[in-house]
C-alpha cells in the first residue's frame, strides 16, 4: 500500500512539474486559437449607425480589429459598408473632423469604405457632396452578397 501511495505522489508531482508556469505576458488577451492556421482574415462590416458617437465607436472598433489581427501575424482584409440614414453624416458639410480623420486612417490601413447610392438617393444626399474617403457603390446589399461569396464574413455593427 505504501508503494502505491508513493507512486501516486510521484505521479502528482510529475504532473505539477509539467504544468507550464503562466507569466503576466501570457495572460494578455489574444485570438490565437481562432486565428490559428489563417494567413488572412476577411470581413465586411455592415454599418447603419446614425448616432455620431456610436458610429465613431464602431469605426474605431473596426480599426482596433484590423490592428489586433495584424499584430497576431494574420493579414486583415476588411471592408465597411455604409447604408441607411447614416449616409447623411458622410458629406463634406456634415462630417466632423474626427470622422474624416478616422476614415483617412482606415483608408491608409487598406480598409475599403463603401457607401450605398440607394441610401444617398433615398435620404436625399448629393453624391458629389460625399467625403473623398468613401467609395460610392450602386447598392451595398449587392456588394455585401458579392463580398460574402468571395469569402468575407459579414459582421453587423449597430
């Protein structure tokens, strides 16, 4: 019996010795499990937010998502589609400086920002007044379908 309990004790000590010590650096949040095996991560974000503060928050979140994916050695390929009454915020006379600077940063990172001409027509926004960092498309629902068929995940932010 004594030999058995010594064997159990030795096995437990061996198991404890094999458990890796967790450092503070290893407890930092990461997405390695989800991103494992990916060379690139593709997503299209559906944005319809009309409240400026929430819109800015969502666009900052997209920027942070791009940076987090990039930092974890995966190439982010992200797009933003804008539709609904939010299109009113993307005109040269309505867009605040914070929004235009954020959009310029997204463009610099390679994040394509599409705006829907159905929405600009419906909400009476003149296409010629759109800020330069958005790309006018015929219908973002059509482009969302196309991007999804090209392997982009659809993420709705509202």
